[in-house]
């Protein structure tokens, strides 16, 4: 259903039947909730010091070779709100090894 590199890869699909505005049943498909790992799942590649203008997609491209893998950086740092990692210049952000090695 999702690419192997997606944060949603391996999550179970589910369905829920709801009533639409006319009272007719409608099936809604969704992916079950994904929980952020409690501890970094991988070893740290490097610790990056945030500077003004840093973006997670740029950090993903620079360190992991793929801007869509920014979510791995979020998981390694235990944050739910990605922007939190780059809001404050000087913050240290752990970059995990690429591909979850």
C-alpha cells in the first residue's frame, strides 16, 4: 500500500462505516495509528546544530539522501511536530543512520 521507505509502511489498513449527511452508510478506509518510537530506533550518524533557515527536508536530503525521509529525523529525536526541530537556532538535532541501519 505504501512505499517501503514511507513512515506508514507496514501499518494495518482498516475500515469504518459511518453515516453520510443523508443518513446513508459509507465505508471510510484508513491506516491505523502510527506511534512514534520511544527511543531512537537507530544509531546516530551525526548531531546537527540548527542554523537560521534550516528545513527538515533539506536535512533529510543532505544527510539521508532523500528529502522525504525527514520523518526519520523526527523519530530519532522523539518529536511529533516536525517544525519544532528547526525553530530554534543552536538546537542539536540527532540525524539517524540512513535507511534505519
